[in-house]
């Protein structure tokens, strides 16, 4: 195992059960063979300044505690620093942790910091914005734009799925164009997943996407009606072979994505872009502590 002499932890304490999870993580980390400089950040606007402050001390390991959105919002700022990323699963879906095989309980995730090994992985990019796991076009951004503050914090994944069901009635399929080099394909789509890993919303939906493959995967759920999306999500949740029936996938290092009408894009749960965009892969750009 890589010798770690110094570490820092930053926790988004506004995320679901953040304060209690921060206390539990601090307790679990007392058995680590190195000291951890721990920070609980309640205002999301303070996360980046606090991370920059932490990085100035040049720790060997920076542990981020939060959901997929927190990880993606901070990962850009780790690039260019000789630092290993550690992750604690404090979110609702925890898709990035699932991809890496990190346990979803705090003692298990902390044990990975103790016994794991650094793994060099890719990051996805949407028009220069790095992200850890998955960007999406379709109903996911609609949910992210409209979900009342506190629903995920109070009700977790059940609350998120309930709100998704309410928004489904507003959603309409759209026209999609994917350009890969000189190849152009046009489709009618109900959802687009721009994936660096297989999990989306905590469910394994894009099996061919791997975090160290060196390529981005754009999976399209096709169909002129919304039933195809319902079938796909249900089949993915129950691991049925039919989950592949309505999908088309594109692989590459750079893919151009356009829609009619122009649509918002959620990046690991946060609406941060709008079509048209270029999706790219940043191969092997960061090291993360993963199970040995």
C-alpha cells in the first residue's frame, strides 16, 4: 500500500445526515495510521475555498464526504496536485462509490482508506467541466431543477424517486444527434446517459462504461413514448436482460451531442450545462483510494 503520511477530510455537512455522518467518520478514522485534518462544511459555497486551503498544506490524501454531486464539484480542483482522492458515501445514490466497489457504510469505507490501494481512473468531461460518474439529458435534469430543497435530506432515495414520479408527467421525448468523428446518427430519445461509470441514480444501467476504460460512453434510451424509459429503468433495477432492448450506445474519446429542443444537462445530479455539448474522457487523470 502507498505510504500516506498526511490526510485531510472535507465533508458536505449539508448533505443528507451530514453532521451525524461527519461525527461517525471522525470516530472511525481514529484507528488510521495517520492523522486526518477534518473539516465539516455546512455552506456549499464554502466547499471550494476550504478545499483550496486544505490543498495548500499538500496532504497525501484528501477524503471527500458527500454525494456524487459534491465529489464532481470538487474533483476539478484536485487535478494538478500530487494527491490521492478518498471517498465517503454520504449521498443518496452514491453511484461513484458503487462503481469503485467502496462499501456504502462508513466503517467499511474508512477501512478502504486503511487497507486499499490507489487506483488511477478516468474522469468524464462536458465542455471542460470534469465529473466523476454520469451526466444525463432527459428527466434527470428536470428532477434536479425542480426538487424542493430538503426532500433528499429528509426522505433519501424514496423521496427522490417519489418526486421523479411526479415530474414524469411533464416530460416529453426529444430529438437527438450524436456525432462521433465523421459519423452522425439521429434518434428520438427519452434519456441520454453520458457515462464514465456503470451506475446512474444508484442503479447499474450502463454496464459497458468503466471508470478506467479510456473512453466515454453515451447510452441513449430510444423511443417516441415514455414507456420505453419506464421499461428500461425497471429492467435495470431488477437486472433483467430486457434492459438492453431500447438502448443504443456510442463509445469514443470525444462525442458531440445535440438536441431539439435545447435541453439542460445534469452532471452527477447538478444541472450545470445545456445542449449542444462535447463529451470527452480525461483518461487516467486522477488516483482514488479503492479496495485492494
